[in-house]
C-alpha cells in the first residue's frame, strides 16, 4: 500500500461502492482538498528499474483517483457503502469515548416531553450522590390537557426533593440510575466499559420484565445513557452493547424536536405487542438526542428530547409536593 492509500479519506473514495452517496463532513472536505492538491502535483521521477508499463498503470490509477476525488469534493459527496445500525452505533461509541470528563455536585438533565395524552412539558432533574431535585411538569400538563388548554398552571409544578421520603423519613435517599437496572452513583463508576462484560452485568442485574433479554438490555442501556452521569468510556460501552442487541435497525437521518440533526436507530417489539422504540443520536459525539416510542401500528405516542446534560454545582430549593404525603395543604393525588 502506498502512502496516499494509507489516508482514510482517500481509501473511502477508492474503495467505494458507486451507488449510494453521503455528505462529506467539514473535516473530510478539507482533507480531501489537500489530497486533491497532492495527487494533482507533478509526479516525482520514477526510481531506476521501474518498468514503463507499471509507470503508465500507476499514472492511470492516480489519475482516476484524482478524477473521482475531484468529483467527490466538487459535489460535496463521498461515495460510500450503505451504513448499518451497527456502524452508526459503533461510530457514536468511539466518539463518545473522546468527550471531556466534566465534574459538578449535581448531574443536570433537561428533557422536553411530548406525549399523546398530555400537552408538551419539561422535566428537569438535578441528581447528586445522596438525592437531588426533580422539577416535573407532568401533573400540570395532564391538567391542561383535560382543560383543553396549552398553558400550564404554575401552582401544579413543584421542585421535588428526591432525597426525602415523606412516608418513611429513615429511608435511604441514595440516588440510583438506569430505570430497571437501578445502580448507585458509586456502582455506576465501577461498571465495566467492555461491552461483553457490561452486557453480562446489566443482564444479571436487570429487573426482569418477562419481555425478553433484548427488551431488558435495550431498556437498561438507554436508561443509563438518558439520565446518568456515565463517564465517556462507559457511554462508549453502552452504545456498543446496543449495537449487539438483535433486531436493532437503521432508520436513517432525521431531526429531533428541537431541529438538531441526528440519526435514528430502532428496535421493533410489536410482535410482543410492545410497539417500537427508537433513539435519535449524534454519531459525531455520541450524544443521545431523543427517545421515541411508537405503537404497534407505527403511531408516535411519546417523545423525550434530551435538551441538556451537564454537571451543575447548584440545584433549586426543594418545595413541598403538590399532593400526597407532605403536601401543604395536604390533599390526595
């Protein structure tokens, strides 16, 4: 292999399937321009002993590479083989591992939720090792839907103390992550990043749903990606685990509810009457942008758009709940 053929961008051009096309990234466009200049430059004299026949063949190959690369650069397109869900997920995994480690007392996540049973609303959570604060607008959104309004009543929105158990003050307020896995902050830091070991551990720890290993592993992995402060290496492992789940398919380019570009992958459980679950991700940095749930007929029932995930040093002050134990005035839910 010559030196130029060691270049990733040039290999993508010369080894391409000539049917589908995909847009070059900014980095690839810049690199392709440089390669085009190198290939178009005057060739060095051939080494003694090099046959004229090989020299002619080499010039033809380079010339073809120049023409193909020029077409790719000029059109902003790169000819590639069709992508797969596995390729997209592994790309997201690799880039997730490159993201910087951020620190703060709280892990903050803001999600915009749109469902078929309420008006759109926001969910904000500040999680610490020993609890946190949740501001969930669901009750207000539910009441607005019943009233035929799109305006949320602020009196129905509270900052809930996640470390306080009103029915049992002595209860442990330790924060857990992962929905049906429920790992503590310390356990989260100890989870293996190797996908095989991580998959085995999650499968062992998951609360079985009777829906099968694929469903449980999907639920556990996406839950940790959505609201946990998983370190970059662990996020890589989680994407790699999802890539191994049988039945995950590539839906293709899409935009989330905020207009961000992403790629959707999904898994279909409609044969179990569980509908279809989709993830919108950004493969360039391994971010989970959005989760979607569709019924067996393909109707979109729930969208959760992750607007922000970041560490915070402060959280809002907790308030008494709207209803139930500890509410002021006390009333039932």
